[in-house]
């Protein structure tokens, strides 16, 4: 019985940490300065390049308003792709091969 409780507790902790990490992203502390939400930027990125988002960043970067959501995207069998969305206007600032 004790082993079942330990396993259950470990499983709950694992699921919770995975769920929390799915929502965390680099630069999250800058979100208060963004005029569009992460969800809106994510929708624009997926419309621009339908695929799987594998990494998200919100960063200060030259061009546009100076604050940009950057999405690293992948499609099956294709190279990594980067979509940059202006965090103030929602305008697509980058749409091409991943620059990293």
C-alpha cells in the first residue's frame, strides 16, 4: 500500500511539472510589456507556418516595437523554422529558417 502511495505521488508530481513547463517560456517576465498575448502570438505563428511549436521566447530585439515573440517550429521531415511576431502589433517580423 505504501508503494502505491509513493508511486502515485511521484506520478502526480511528474504530471504537474510537465504541465507547468508547457506554459513557461523564456522571457515570460516581459509579458507585462506585450500588447498581444502569448496565445494570440501562438495562433499567428501557427497560421504563418503550420507545424509544431518546439520553443517559445519573448525577447527584446531590434525591429518592430522592439519586443518579439519567437517561435521555433518544426514540420515532419523539414528543417527547423522560426517565426517572429511583434508583441505590440502582432505583425510577422520573421518567417524563415531557424537562425540559432
